[in-house]
């Protein structure tokens, strides 16, 4: 019986991470990098067109970047957000990025999280979520199902002291989804 | 920058798994084992009071069991369901437990999945979900927050061809939550 599983970033992502500045003070720059990682993930055929970054909200210190690894990792939970949040929690040695001894953490994603990652964001301890968009464009362009997220998703985040900043570099994010669509790569949850 | 993370079952769980029958044809027996693993997880202080099992729905072949590993693994996504589903997907070498070449898979959990795991169930490819209960008892007894799950959660599962069987050994499941409450162990998401 299998007793463990490991999820890894692709090698290209490790190389890219080495070349990034330690801090990205401007939120637009954080999103620009996340979108770039999403594009690289499809160009290298190492997962779906999604990336996410965890940053210290104030200083912009980069804590972790994750990319979607569902198909190559044989793991339907290996979405970009789960990757980034888990890597960040490993980096700080705590399951709670919102613990009192830590700086406030922010999650930056190239679209609104799916139904699963929405919950993952809440449990992670981040206090702000920055997304490129939240409308139907992602599903319309790519064919991905984002799942039954709570109708009052944004209010439910605010109740839990997680702020939301929407529409950051939305056009740039949509271009990556169009590139993904045009690549003909597997839409891995289309069966539902 | 950290590029991988690994999630593991505790050693006691590996030992217990070795002693289980390969098949559990009766759904009640599947739930009984899941509840037993949840109890053992708190007795061994290796995580929260939650366990989940993936079985072949028809034959009852045990594919994987997961237990909650949030606090010891420093990973807020290491819920029992994510553990069990990821271990099962590793076991069959496919991110989709519902792929045409596989037997239909069932997830058995000792309560209704939280907001995150609800989405994880949908993406996993299981075609049936068996839960010990879905009411407020879990939150009332333990103090855990289960998060903003979709109000029509059950209908949304049915739409995606995932059946739900509720109230299987509910009293037995609640006893474990009471034991957890009385143990004084950390309720890890109470800060939200």
C-alpha cells in the first residue's frame, strides 16, 4: 500500500526561480511573473496553464511559486495554488501562513481559484488574494470546469479577513489561455 | 527556493494497512475502518480526527487510506481526502480515478468534506462519495470550520455523476469527534 506522495516543480521552474529578484514590491510585477510561469508551463508541456505565487504582502518577498502539475504528477489536487501554498508552508515551516509570528502573506493567481483551491486559499492563512480575473473567460476560452464555487465566494473570503483584488493584468492572462487552447493540449477535467 | 514537498502517512498507518484485508465488500465495513483510522490518528497524535479511504466501488478493493496530516506536515491542504485521493492516484498511475480503463472508485470519509475537499472530490474522478454525516455536528463538537461549501453541494455532485450516501455509522463518527474535543489537541483552523 502506498504511504507517501511527492509533488515537484519542473526543472525549468527551478532555474527561472533562481533568476528572479528576491522581492517584487509592485503587485503588477508579481502578477506578471505568475502569468509568465503559466505560459512557460504550457510551453514546456509540464502542466496546465496555471501558476500561483506566494509573496509577503508588504515587502513583496517571493516565498514560493507553483504551477499546475495535475497530469504529469498523476495528482488531481496538484493545482498551481495547492503547489504554491504547500511550498510556501514548507518554506516557513508552518501550516498557517497567517500565524502571528509571520509577515502577512498574499497569493497571486492567474485566475479565480477553482472550487477546490478556493477552500485551499481559506485554510492556508493568506490574508490577500490577487487574481487576474474571475469571469467566465477562463472556462469559455479553455474548456476547463472550475467547479461549484460558493455563489458569495468573495464575501465569504472577506468574512475570513482575506481581501480580494480582481482584474490585475486580465488581458495578459487571457492571452495565455488562448495559447493553451490553440496548443491542443489535454483539458484534464473535461469529462465532468 | 523550495521545489518539492512530500506528504506521508504515519508509520502506524502503514502497519495497520498491512493487516487489512485486500477487499472490504460491505460499505459499512469500509466506513468502520475509516473511522478507526481517524481515531488512531488522534490517539497517535499524528493529525486531526479525519480519515478517508478510496475503494473500488463494486469489489471493495482497498486502494488507499489517508489521514489528516495538516499540523505535522506543515501543510494546510493535507486533509484526509487529499491524502487518500492522491495516494490512490499514485497507486493507479493516473490523475483520473474515473478513467475508462479503471474500475469505478468510491471515496469513504468520516464526515462531509470541507469546502476544499469538496472540490478535490469532484476533480478526483470518484463516482461515489460515502460519508458518515453532513450536519453541523462536526463543527459543533470539534470547533473546526468546514468553510463555505456550495449551498447545493449534493445536487452539484449529482450533476457531475457522483452519488452521495450519507449517515453511514454517524454515531460512531461523532464519538471520535468527542474524543478529539476531550483530548484538547489543536483545532488548527480556528483562527479564521
